[in-house]
């Protein structure tokens, strides 16, 4: 089965590279570092390689979630370096911004495509002692090649929805064999752990979500304070990490809703290649738009007539949360699985979410039960509930306090994960 899978990769490779080139028209980063994707890294420098941990974080969300673990690993093992791999240019850019402070102790690369030879070349070049996969990444050849070379594989901050479990079962023996090759899974919840065990992983522990341990940097909070200063005293509704199709629903509902007349709607699309598309969509709805990058460059106060601020900057999500009065977390108005609401809670912001949160079902439900979040059935309900929150300062304060308490109660996953990883690095 693995040979057939590898053959399919080789047959598909011309199409994969063509798609990469086409995506590069909108995101130039896709046209860079192709050699890394093909497992070509040049010769290893002479001498003994430092103790290396390979950590794979596919894109922005996983990279940001990995921050506490990266810091903890480098602090616990001063002789260690980390090779951080990604699949997307935005993930790579996020890693560069987050981890530049670690200097040469953290290297970045794209993950090689999942053929035996490409992965084998990566392992030979960097000689990792441990491979750590973040959240949901399971690559059959990667796991098989690590097994052949005695490199343990850990899947951490793991989540597996019922839908994803069904998909894994449809792949049959290929993914089941890969799952059984994982040395350790540190799952976010008991439900995630139970589903992972159904795939045949022998060692599964529940550690909670590392995302609760992500702390906003002082610079991000300062940027948020500056942004809020430019906005002024207007009520601010942040729509964070919105996905394709959601902005149109929100803007349509915005035009129908009875909202505070001075309300500022801040929209931050999850994918940067959609910034211009969303700007055009706002203009098509006849709404006055300002872009965050324009506001940052001129430093002036936001004009009173601006109705929508487009968050077209990277790495500033904490700043946007710091500047808002309440936050909607996207990916949840349409059946896309939702996004992480922990960052908003960590800053004490009342959270609104749509009905489609299957990728974050338990944490969302827990936040709702804790009084930190509210469920909105659709875009009209979202704007209606946001308007009510923005008019009720006492209720916003109570939800914000509940959000802070909720985030605080769930910290500690990084330390629990590190304790599980220690024997694998002995």
C-alpha cells in the first residue's frame, strides 16, 4: 500500500508543482525554496550535528500554537536546535516573525513531499533525534522513514474530529499503519484521545491544548493599544480569521442590522491572498473602507466615516483582539470547522461563534458553558448579538472576566507535553 501511495505522489508531482507555480501568482512565497520541497538541502556541514528536534507546523495556526513548545524545548535542552518545517509561505513567515529571537538555534524549511526518498534525504541532512507533528498531520512515508531510522514520532496538541476519523478509515491500511508508527500522541481532549486510539496508536495521553499557553507579546499589546488609540472610543466588533464566503454573509447582515451608528467593523481574513478580494467585497457593499496597513503607515486617527477596517497585516492577531470590544471567531458561519477562540479569551474579550465548530467542538462548548462565549445561529444572529453586547458594558465586562478565567484554568499543556517528550529525547 505504501509503494502505491508513493507511486501516486510521483505521478502527481508535475501537477503539484504546476499548482504551486500558479498559486505563486497570488502568493509569491510559493515560488521560493522548491528544492526544500523536493528534499534537496545541500551537503551537511562537517563535524557532529547538534541535537536536533524536527517540529512540523503546517501553516500559521499550528506555527503560532507551537510557540510555547518551541520555547520550552530550547530552554530545557540548551544543546538542542529545532528544525521547523511548514507547508505554506504564511506559516513560514509566521515562524520567522515568532522565532527570530532564537537565532541559529531554530532553522526553517518546507516539509519535503511525502515520498520515501525525499523524506529520507531530509532525515539524512538534519539527523533529527525526534520528530514532532503538530495537531493533525499524519504523513505515511514520513512516519515510515522515521521508523526505519529509529527516529520516534510524536503527534502533539492532537485533535481528531469524528469527520476526520471517518476520512482516515476510508484510507484503510495506509493511514492505520502510519498511525501505529507514531510513538506518542498528546491529545487535546479525552474525545480526541479516544478517536486516536481507534486508529491503533498504542500510547495516547491527554494534555490539553498548548494554545492556552500562548501569551501575547508586549509588542503585540502595544500595537493593539496604538490601533485602539487611532480608532478612538467607537465600539469595535472584530471578525477574526474569516474564511471565503463568510465576509459576504457578515456584510449583508451588517446592512440589515440595527447597530450602534458609530460601530466599527474590523474584518481580518484568515488567508492573506484574500485581502484584496475582501476589500473589493466591502466596496461592492457601498461601505467606507480603510486598510490596517494604511493606518499603520500614516499614523493618523481613523476617520469617523470609515465603517470597515480591513486587517491586511500578518502576525497581528493579538493586536486586533487587544483593540476590539468583542470578537467573532470565523470559520464557523459555514461548515468549515471553526477556528481557535483561545487567543480572544486570553485577552478577556467576549467571544461570538457560528454553529460550525466541529474542529474545536469541546473547547467551544466549554467556553460557552463558562460564560466566555455565545453561539450565533447565523450571520444575522451574529450581528444582532454583537449589537446587544456592544450596548451593554456590564455584560461585556462579565463575559470578558469569564473569558480570562476560562483561559487561565486550562493552562499547563506545554509542561505536560514536555514531560511526555523527555523520555524520547533521553
